[in-house]
C-alpha cells in the first residue's frame, strides 16, 4: 500500500471522527459557513470560513483544535473579522478600483493604466490609506480581470489568486525613498 493512500485514509478518518464536534460548533455560528477545512495532518481539528451577520463585507476564519474552546474562539474570530472589515472599507475608500487582495489584506491589486500620472495617483492613494512602509500595489490593465462577485467582498477579493496571477501586472512599491515600478523583478522607468 502506498504511503499517500494511507495518509489520505487517515485524513478521511480524522475528518469523520471530528464531524460530530464540527457540527456542534457549526450550530454556534451566527452566520453562514462558506467553507470547511480539516487541519489534518498538522493538527487535530478543523477550520471554518464564516459570514459575519452584521458585516456583509467580511468573513471570519474560525480555527478549532482539540483543546480549543469553540465559543471563545468564535467570539475572537468574529471580533477579528470586524477589524478586517473596517480595514477593507478604509482600503476601498482610497482605492475604488480594487480587483483583488493578497490573503494578508495588505497588498491590493488595482485595475489602472500604467503611466507616470497613474503611478503618482496610486502613490498618493497609498499615503491616504496607510502610513505603513513599504507598501506594494499590483497594477493590472483595466478590463483584464473581471470584478469580484459572490459572497462577502473580503472573501471574494482574497480568493482570486489564479485569476490575478494570470493577468499581466506590474508591482508598485512605495517606501521611504519614494515609489518604484517593477515588471517581474526588473525595475522600470515609465515614459512621460
């Protein structure tokens, strides 16, 4: 028997054995469960992606392991999701053309033409959005990535990795020294 087959079977058994606890935790959830994921083989538990009823823009990520108190974990996950929702609204107040976000929620993908004027505009929007440096923003051509759809906006923006990586993009980094534009790993200078 192949080791991968044994590991897959053990993972399925762990998921089935924990399903009673998972269903009990799901009954505590005030919103809707969007996704379920087993933590096997790294840990004995599961992870749920949930909607937050009073914040339609965000999602909560609830991680429950063997010794976790589900009610306390749910409360802290929802509190953290509300913070993430406020951060998302602050981002969207500065960037109206966001088409994606890295899962860390700190690096947006923006649809904009790549010119010196648009890069200066993006740098000023970064300054209005955050004082953290360095900040990176990926720029894709307008229309190259369809707008996010379905479910909470934070979940829709952070689960688009395949679509975003397929689009041609440039990286704009704003730091203490100024703003730099990269194509791949090469620094480029934009024409006037």
